[in-house]
C-alpha cells in the first residue's frame, strides 16, 4: 500500500470557542512516520485528536483513504485509526492481557487470531511478563507500554483495514531508554508494513524526532 492514508486540507477547529487549529494542510503517507514537534501547549494533542475524529473540524476537509473521515462508519474508522493519548482514564483492575485485548474489539478476526496478535504486541512492547497483573497496580511507565500494546493490537494486521493510521501523543513519556527503543522498533515495524504514523514530540524528550521525516515536509498551517 502506498499513497496518502490521511489528508487534511485547510483544516481548522475551535471546539471551545477560540481557534485551536487554522489552515492546516497535512498529508500522512502509508509507510512513513511524521513527527509533530513543538513545546507543551502548542496544539499538538488537539491536532492528533482532530485527525482521529475525536474533535470535530469546522473548516476544511479531512479525508481518510478514499472518502471524508465523517463518511466512515464508526466501526470501520475504529479498525483504521489507533490513537495513543498522553493520559489514559482507565481505572479498573482489568488484567493486562484484557486491556491489550481491547484493541481487537473493532475486529471480527476470531479469538485464535486475536490471541496471536496480543502475543505479538506483548513481545514487541515487553509486556508479556505483565500479562496477568492488574492494570491498576502497574507503574506509570508500565501502563504506558500496555496502552501502546493495545493501540498496536488495533492496527497489527494488514487484513483488518484498507487504511491504517497510528497517532501517538508523546508516546515515550514515562519510558526508560530501553523501552523507548522498543517503542521505536515497534512503530517502525508497523510503518514498514504500510501503516501511516504521526507522533507528537517535545524534541528534548524523544529520540523519535531524530528518526523521522521533518514535519515541514507535510504540514502547513498553524497550531495555537
């Protein structure tokens, strides 16, 4: 698969009155990783949530693969777009394996295939040893790895969707150097399989900003 998985044209949004995004032109290509770089409060999270459809846009156009994002049924959109937010609100003592399994909820690939996916993403994120731990007993870094595994499970199989888009909001926050590198390897593995990836980063915190194409290659407009 090649070409634009998601394309924004003159995109703008002002969900709480004041304008957060204005005149954004952005193309996220299959098989590439794009960094959205900026300081805290610059609007990076707002952009990612708008691209995922969590914040509605009031200006411009947002096209996922072959049609406007809003024209995609919710289930098909959930199969195509995975978003890792900065903070998870999950506060229930699910086992780690159950949390990761949630990433397979939109799919109808069967229990056996889903178990294979869960095992694969656990290996990629070093969470297999946490499989039976209650999520609420994990450290912040462990929770981040589990949430990353959940999102990877959502997009792991090319057969599940004609378009796959991974949106990561400061994904290395709370991770030690070893697990930052594991995260980068897993993201590069998905990109190599045709997933379009966009990642918000604060340059001083994240080695990813040195491993991807500059945002200026694909983005015009302003984050406010």
